[in-house]
């Protein structure tokens, strides 16, 4: 997880907290789309109209940190264009996810997540329907 956060923070001037705030915003924007086959592929990016705006209150519940610090990071993300103000709150716009740096970051994130899952499987964890490492009988 630390390697994942560190590599993704490069897109945020090596600021892991900024990366976490940005990630919380886009996850909250799109978590209602989990299971929607139209957006199941890594690069199937939902349009802005499908994103649900997130409020500062939503962010505070997701990332427990003092409001002045959270507000500072939200302001930075707004200035950089990673986040936009929309009716009802904040969204991470589709255009941000189609930038070459973000696409490269998504590929790197996916690779690191797959490495982490493989390491966990090697340590005895199993995931969902994975039959390569069947669960022990109870």
C-alpha cells in the first residue's frame, strides 16, 4: 500500500495527503457505479454527468482530518484543475483521468495492485471465486 500511495503521489507533487484527498473525491463521485458493466474496465471512464458531487462533510467522514487541512488540500486540487466545483459539491472531472500522466498512473496502480494480490495469495490469502487457492474447510 505504501508503494502504491508513493507512486501515485508523483502525480500530486509527491504529496501523499493530496493524493489521498483526490482519491477520496473521485471514489465518492463514482462508488455508486460499482457493478455497472459500462465502467468495469480499467480505462472505461464515466462521464461527468454520471459522477455524484461530494461535499466537504462527505470528505471529512471519509478522511478524518482537521477541516482547515482538508480545505487547504481541496483548494490546491481546485487550483490545479484536478477537481471542479459542481452543483452539490466537488467532482474529479473525466478530462483529468484521460491525461497521459493519469493514464500512466492508472496502469502503474493496476500493476502494483496485481503484485500486491499475488503476494497476498502467496501468503495464503484467497479472493472471491479464486479456485487456485481454495479456502480451508471450517
